[in-house]
């Protein structure tokens, strides 16, 4: 039994929304909401008002005059009108002094200066007298030879592009949206001009008076627009069926409703469809929003999974994340898998190998009795082989997981502080006893180990400033790292120190000494994880080693001093984490004596001295994470980094 809707969607308001929608049973409801991306069309409104910016506009339309002229010679008329009435600067041609023509004006009402100039310009033009304006001076001359020898040239489609002259004008008018040569006859009926189509230049060449050229420009603005500018445009991405199936079935359905459809470039149809097979989308051009919504109703009906137990192949292309990451997330849910690992170290190794330009030969896949999934890393796609209903149930979860990963910029400062003066009891004690700084844990809870503190806002800036300016501090390194959420960032800075290795004594060849190399310097690993509330969990592993000159007890080999940190901390966006407590002590014993005299019993103490000194240093690490959610947030960080590189010229 079929349902028949007798009311037409064109005369009711309950149209496009009348599509059947399954009730939502939860956040992961199997209902798939078809998404239509709307595209803004070209503006259909144009400036069609006639703004004749001619010489008459230079005169007032409010100042009124009483004018009566009876058979004045042209020369006298010009002196009277331009000199006495209009009060402008003018230059008369010599030929006008002997002109025999006369002019009569009998106006019963008052007339404005603008109207007087317009009448005078028309009367003079009929007698072959031209008016040209330049630098606040009106040049008036006779042009009995015609307009062939006096032509002004202009280029452009704006009114201000037309030369301000009474002579004939040759104006080249370019088209923005393609030349329309068929309107040349219409232009000649709209204005008294000559029209010459210039096909190669995509322009018209107009010839005529300025006022007529302006009329033609207004008509060109009216018609120079895309032929589909009044259409509503949408892009629909097919989910369950191919693009070709949508473009094949949709026209048949719409034509039954009386809506003509064209697949391709056909301007005589109401609706046009363009297939984008590469992206799996269809571009829809409709005459209005109502028709577009009606098309969406039928598109959603066509784009449905096949019912029954028949399995098909579906390809999902992530919009924001990597297909491999989605494959890792879905593998445990789907079932048995291969080529997958849930450990963070395995993911880190995958990131490192991909950064070196190599990919793991072991593919990512998972399967169960209803569905099989394979990740195509080359195309960044996930291929599913399942029934339509199984894929439909899984698709909302995939879309929820397909989100743009956040990035974290880590600003790290590593300093070695000599524990004297204000630092004599440790860096943390010095910071916590300053009025402008408070050392507390995250959410005002102190950490149990007493070595990790979170400094908020100005406190973090104060700690960095104190370590940078204090003479007892040695800034070992200050790297800045950008890393994706959940990925380990590494930085290694140091040297390889040669040390004496194995010494082999051979009676024949003599002794042979091998040299080994020990790496010293800074090794830092940070793995940030950003949760939904913007809180950053950081797994930090930091190793710092430096050499101390050796003595006779070490056979001249340097002593390697190592200090390591491995911890997991929590910080908010922009908060500074302080890692401290790694204190080393260096004891030095120096005996100074005078030979022979220092060995005299009792009195020898006067000739010798003992200088014992002890120095303590503390290694502190300050880490400030900042979340980057959009490309706009990079600019302030770039400017801050650029300001520190005073000797390096960076482009904008």
C-alpha cells in the first residue's frame, strides 16, 4: 500500500520538511542526517541608477536666474551667460568673434544655473560649437569640420572611466563574466551610439556622446552577470550510493514532478547537476530554495543502503583526521585485527617512521562476521565491506571520531641555578616566598612529591624572567616544540665526548688503546594529551648530562654527571609547569703549603693552608603548553618567536 500526498509542495509551507525522519534514539542513533553544503551564488543586484556625471553637475540646481536673450550673436551670448550669469573662467576660440549666428532664449520662469548650462550646451552643440573643461577653465570653440578630428578615448565600465568632454568618445567596455555579442543591437536602440564587438579583447567599443555612453554603460551593468547568478547552489556528498546513481535516478524523479533537469551545462533547464566523482559529490543548481529543498528530499531517498544481507564495499574519506588513526580507534570495536597496537610507544614509533619517509609494510585492518575494515594509507581512506545496515549503524560513530586533532606548542626553559643568595634554599623556595608568585599544584592542589609545581598566569612569566635575569642562573636551553595531540615530541642537543676505552697490551704489537664516545647534553621527550575540557596531561622524560674534567683517579677521562626526570603532570592552557629538586653538590679540597717548612712539627702549620669549598647547583625545567585549535592562533606565537630572534631577518 502506498501513501499519496495530494497537496503540492509548491503551494504549501510543509514541503521540504515533509521528508520522513526516523526518531533519534540517542547520541549514536543509526539515523544519518544528509548534509547539504550551500554555496553562495553571485550577487544579482547591480547599480542600475543613471548618474550622469557631466559638466552640468558643477553648477548649482538651487540658485535661480531670470534669463531673456533676444537675437544675440554667439560671441555676445557666451560673454553674457558664462561671464555674467554663471561666473566661470572661459576661453573663446578666435573663430567665434566673427560668427554671424544668433541665439534667442525666452524663458517665462526662473531657471537654475545647472539648467541654463544644459540649455546653452544643447544650443551651442546644434551650431557646431563644443565645450571642453580642463583645470577649472571652459574652452569653447567651433568644430565645423565635424567630430572626426576631435575624439576622446576611455577604458572601463564605470561612469568615472568615461572622459568628461563634449567631444565624441571612443570607450572600450570590458565584460566581467563573458562577452555577450548579441546585445550590440539592443545597445544601439537604448542609446545613440555605435557598437563594435571586439571578440578577442572580450569587450565592446562604443562611440558617441558622453551622455549616450553613460546610458549604454548602465545597460551593460544590467546584463553583465553570470547567467546562473539567480540560482541557489548546493553540494551534496553521497554516503551509501555512487554519484552516478544519484545523477541517473534524480532527473527521472524530478521530471515526473514537472521539474526539468540537465546533467551538465544546459541553461534551458530548471535544474542542473554536475558530478564530482573524485570527491563523491554532486553540485546542484536550482532556481530557488524551495526547489533545492525538494531535491534534497529525493536525494536522501535515493542515497540509502541496500536492505538485506547483501554485502557491498563502502569507502569513507576522513575530513579532518588520518585514516590510520580512525582505524586504530575502530579496531577494538569491530573485532579481531591485524597490524594494530594499542600502546602509545607503538604509535610513537609509527609517527617517527612516517616522518622519515617510510611506512610500515603491515597494513591496518579489522573484521568480524558482519563487517571487514581495511585502511588505505595512500588514499587516506577506510574501506568497509559489510551490509548497508551494518555500515549505517557504524557511520555516526565514525563521523564523531573524525575531528580535527589539536596541536600543542611547548615552550621549554631548562636552567642550571647556583644555590646561593636568594636561591640558597632552592628555586622552588625562592619562587614560593615572592609576593608576586605562588607555587601551587593544579586546581590549587600541591603535588605529593613536592618537586612539581604549576604556575598560573603572571606567576609563570615571573619564574621565567627570574631565571633569565639572575646572574646565578645559566640558561642551558630554551626550545619551542609544536606537536600534535597524543604524539611524542623529542629534542636532542649535545656533543659526543671521546673517552679512553679498552687498553690491550700485546708483546709483539705493543699496547693498543680504543676510544669510545659518550653522548652528553639534553634529551627531552614530551607527550601531551588534551582532554575535552582543555586540560593538558603531559608525560615528560628529561635527561641532562655534562662532563666534569677528570683527574688521575679516572686516568684522565672526564666524569659524566647525569640528571634525569620522568614524570606525568597536568596543566591548563598557558600554565607553566616547574620541575625541580635535581640538586648536585661539588666538593673541592685544595691544600697549599711551602716545601720543607710545612713539614716542621707544630710550626709547619704556619706554612700551609687548606681551602675546602662546596658548591650546589639545581637543574630546573619549566614547561608551558599552549593549545592551538586553528591556524589563526599561530600568528601571535610566530610574532613572539620572531621578536626573540633579533639577529635573524624573517619574512612576514
